[in-house]
């Protein structure tokens, strides 16, 4: 349903300017009348129609049919008295927004029947005045027949698309949670026992140093070996994680943007040297989500992806020339951006958004190459 102040119908396939003409056109039909009384009566009917039309969108179900009945009566009066039949299109649009099937069919049949009857009677009494408008009358009748079903189908489609998008976002959130829990379990199983052993042996070595230094040194060697074993198992666990590298993901990104008829430009080397697979997997997932948002929401013609790597940071930037983020909208309230931020926070990364001429999204992830090399050499 529309808000109370939205008189002009949306998403009907007709331009907003056509509906504005339909709002102004009745005054032209009225002012053709020779009587001042008829002109005043017509203006009153127009005001009452649009007042009822606005009230029909904000009233509860008990009063909706009352306002629609008033609109139908006014539409019939305007058709018979002034030859203006286009109020029936407004009625057809509103009827298409009625969710209850019984109410929809009842009002549809009544509106179509009464409009056809009014047009027939007007033709019989004022053939000369109505005949020049015959093509527009035929188009209007076709609109009255098809528009309610079109609006009803489109509303259902939008509802299903919204539910599907919510479901996909929920699935994405659950996948992130499941992946976190799996990683936590693997880390606990891999490191828990060995860290406990290191703690116990450290305490034992501390007690043996004053009395049995040789045995304390042996315990320290065991601690060192246990730490190396734990480090090796963690690396094996990370390397066995299922993921996608940036180079493969960019191929899919190019295909998605080409299918959406957007031009694609890539700067930088997607082959990040020696980066842990977990970090590259997170960046790939965030890149996929960012490009999906560009295709779905930006209405852009061009999309550019930039990848850079420094000794301290890996940066991926997704930039488009679309409409940007609407005013008043909090970007991080979107489930997609929330999921991206949560994934990046898991690897100590961050997310920046700029929206001026289009949208620019920047992913920052710390570069842990040096630390990894040092640990490997230890």
C-alpha cells in the first residue's frame, strides 16, 4: 500500500507524467460545460474523489470498501455527466493492491461492469461528443481489464523477491556463524590439548630449574617441540579450509557484470603472494557480496575493482558510478554489509564506504606475511 500522500500510482508501467495528466485532465472536461453550477459540481466531485482515494489507502479493511464505493459513484457521475472515464484507471490500480482475493474479484467485476455500462449510456446519449475520444476510451477499457491483475501479480512478485532476499541474507548470516563455530571447534581440538600440555610442562620446568637443570632443559625442549607441532597443525587446518582465491573470484565477477551489461575494469594483481588462504577466502567472499550489491542496487554502468598489497595491508576497492546510497539510509544496517564487516573483523580487517558520485567500498585486511615467515623460521 502507498502512503496517504501518494496519490499518483507507482509501478504500473505508465509514466508518472501520464498519471499527472489524468489528475489535471478532468478540469478540462468540466470547463467545457456552459453552466457555472455544473463546473462547481464537477470540481467538488474531483476533490471528493481524490480525498476518498487517499483515505482508501490509510483506512482499515472495514472502511476501504466505503471509500471505494464513493470513488466508483463519482467515476460513474464524471463519465455520464462530463464524459471523463479515466478515474476508473485509478480505481483499477487500487483494486490491484487489495490482498484479499474475494474483495479483489468483487471490486474488479463491479468496477468493470459499471464502467462499461456508463460508457455505453454516455455513447447512446452523446455520440458526437464521445466519438472523437473512442481510441482513448478503448485503451482505458483495456487498462481497466488488465491493470488490476498486473498490479496484483507485481505485488506478489515483489513480496516473494523480498522474502527470497531476506532468506538469502539469513542463510549468509547462518553460514558465517556456522563457519565461525567450525573454526572455533577445530582450533579448540587442535590447540586445546597442546596448550594445556605446554602450560603443565612450563610449570614443571620452572620447578625443576633450581634442583634438576638437566631435566628442566628436557622439558623445555618438549615444550618447544609441542609448540612447533601445534603451529604445523594450525597451518594444515587453515590450508585445508575450503575457499576461493581472488583470481578465480574475479573471473566470476567479470561474468556477473557482463551479464548485467556493465563494463568491468580491474587494477592490480589478484595473485596475492603468500597470503593465508583464510584471508584470501574472506576477501573473495566480501568481493562477491560487494559486486552483487552493485548489480542489484546501484543502477551503474561501470564497475572498477582495485587490488593492492603492501607490507602491512591488503586492500580491495570496489567502485561504481551508480546512484549511490540513498540519503537517510544507514549503510551498515544492510545485512549484506553487516556480513562483510563481520567476516573482515574475524581477520582483524575493516570496511570503509564512500557515496558521492556512485559508491566506493574499500576492504582493508592486515598483511600477516612477515609474521608467518618469522614463525616458520623459528
